[in-house]
C-alpha cells in the first residue's frame, strides 16, 4: 500500500505523476532526451542501461517497464533483457555496451565508484564521451526514479503483459506523450 494517497488505477511513477503533475513534465522531458531521442546509442541500449540499473536497485516497476520497452526495441527479445539483468558480461551484447553497463553499475552503487579504468575500458570499446556521459546520467536518473517509486511504496502490476502493452506506446510515442496520456487518464478518472 502506498505511503501517500495515490490514484489506485495508476501504478508506479504514473501514480506519482498524477499526484504531483508539476514534476511530471520536467522528469518526462529528461527521460525523453536520455532514452527516446535519437543518439549514438540505440534506444534499446539506453533502455537496457535503465533496466539494468533498476534491476540492481530491485525496483520491480521500473525494471519491468523499461525492460518491456527495451524488448520492443529489440524486436521482442525478452531473453536478452533477462540476460542483461542477470549477468550482462555474458549477455549477447556488444563489448561497448558491456563496458557502459559496468560504469552504470558502479554509478548505481556510488558515483565515486567509477574509475578512470572503467572509462578507459569503455573508450577502448569505442564509447564516445557523450555515450559515457549519458550512461552515467541514465544511471543516476534511474537511481532517483527507482527511489521515488519505491520510497513512496507505489504498487506495481505483477503481470508482464501489462508492461508489454504500455511499452509499445512508449517505444513508439516517447515519454512526454505517455506522461500526458497518464495525466489525462488520471484527470478523467476524477
């Protein structure tokens, strides 16, 4: 049960966005830039970083949501998403993404855990400064989001199909449009 009164129909961060819509737009815009706008890392790679960090933080809602979106971008390859969460070093992903996930994992523990050797490994595998920057920022943002969602004890559907259904719209339309649809749904429900 959530620690504060939230719309019972809106799980996870969606309920929090409906509760405090002033924070919904800037948070959604940041996630839109980091995960959905064109970049040198694919949307799938960026979603995998968000999923991995969320799994390391044991945030069921966020790892399920972003894992489902990553799978959409990976042509439905949910097994690869599971591999990344369970042990990315042996997952069937690029060496560059493995190096970036290693950095993301260090950020999840503490930003100070990222070493020059971690960054050099990523560079040796072809990562650019922008990709290293965005990996650190994605990891930091998802630590915040995970703590936001779990710190207020939001509820999370246990059915994977719920996440798959929403993932298609987010993968197609992006985070800002999805957030606006959430708020519209919440407003209509009142």
